[in-house]
C-alpha cells in the first residue's frame, strides 16, 4: 500500500455549490505547495524560487499567495511540516507493533522507503534544503528531525527496551537512527526503478544498520555520576 501526502486536486473551474470556500482555499494552498516542489524538481534550491513563478505554475494570481502564506519563508516551513507529519505517524504505528526485532526494524525501513518513493519531490526538497541556503528552512528540517528523535525515544521507553538507559541516552541513540534514515533518502531516490535487486540490497543494508545501532544501545553503559 502506498501513502502519499494527500491534497485535493487542483482545479481551474469552480465545482459549484459542492465546493465550499474552505475547500477552494485548501486547493489553492495545495497548488502553491505543489508548484514550489515541481519547480525544485530539476535541482533548483528553494531560495532561488520567486513568488510570481510559483503562482504562475499554480495557475493563480500573485496577490492570492498572501491569502495563504505571509511570505516565501512561511511556504517553505509549510513544506517541511507537511513532509514530516504523515511519515512520523506511519513510523510510530510500525514501531508500536512490537519490539525492535528484525521484523519490526524491517517493517519500519520498508514503510520509510515506500514513503520516500511515493513523495519524491518532498524528499528532494528536504535533502536539498537540509544543508541549503536558507537558515530558517535548515532549522525547520533540524527541528523536524528532533521531533522524529523524541517520538522514537518515547516509544522505545514505553516498549521497555534498554531500560537501563536514561532518556538523554535514548535520544542520542535515536538521533543516530534518524540521521541514518535522513542520509538514506538520497540513496532511495537514486535507485533505478527497474532494478529490484538494488532495492532489496539497500533495504537489507538499512535493516542491518539499524539493528547494529539497537545492538549497541543494549550494550551501552551509563557513566556513573562523579
């Protein structure tokens, strides 16, 4: 089953009374976000985009932009937030199905890989802006990674995994996992569509990498206070 970020399709015509003002506003907002992602799909950075070209791509007048976003920075922040919310929910569901044995780790990797593949434009954006030119967007991407880290640490604590560790140590370990998965996004995006062996090999590699991190976590000893 694939999971894409869900937005109402863009429509140039009013569907009549069946479409409320709120729905039309949401469609336009989605069209602006989609337009920005499309314009970046050929490798352009977010900071290189102009408001007018985004509205032109979205099929709306430039003044309508300000009904949805105060400025370009707010649009960029919305892209970061939208890219992370659904993925965080899916990964939490995968983790809560059991302890981090091989099956759960593999399930989480497969969920993540499928989500990246289904939302290629969003992850091209995240990968580019993680070290890109906008300090505000870089901070937003780091904050999103922190959300992933904290939620994972909370779930691991609830599963009573490595109970000898402090929450700070769990956060450190989960930060390693999140960083590994963020780094893997570009590898996933570069996989050839017609090479299933390459897909299997990358999945197996990521599973082993995460299992190794979990193995190290179970052996980690807290430093005794001075």
